[in-house]
């Protein structure tokens, strides 16, 4: 079965992963400025690069999320 839309639960989980990955990426980027060990700095830079790719992938997946309209 080829599904073109995400369920609301899948959308929620993707949002949670996106938020978590964004916080991790921000932490790594901030730590780069206070770390003096070059090997650790390189690891942090690599983590930021991979996180940017992951965030972009998650954002693309979220484009399949259904539009949810809340009635008040």
C-alpha cells in the first residue's frame, strides 16, 4: 500500500523528532565555541552538518502531514 499522507500520530512523532534534532544541533553549535580540543570540535562540527541534513529530511517528510484544522 503506497500511502501519500501521514497519519496525525506520525505527524506528531515527526514534529517531536524535529524538535529534538533541532535542540541537539543548537547545543552542538554552541559547544563548538567553547571547546578547545580540536578533535572534539571536529566531532561537533560533523554533528552539526549531519543534523542539518536530518532536519531538512524531517521537514520534507512533514510536507506529507495532513492539514489539521482545529475548531474552537
